[in-house]
C-alpha cells in the first residue's frame, strides 16, 4: 500500500494555522481584547489567500 506524503503546500498551511492560533492565544493572554484581535484577523485574511 503506497504511503501518502503531504504536499509542501499543505505543510505550509498547517504551519501557518498553528502559528496564527498560537499568536492569538498569546495576544489574548497578554491582555489584547478579543474583539480587536478578531478585527485584525479579518482585515489580514485576504493577504493569506493571495
């Protein structure tokens, strides 16, 4: 049975997801308002899709 190796893009997507989640948790832990974090995430989302 052949083994499935993840594509380079899916590895980058996973790294980006983990990084974004960790950054969000760290910012909320440091006292940044979750509403501000959500607004920044929505504003920057098109950059990731480009």
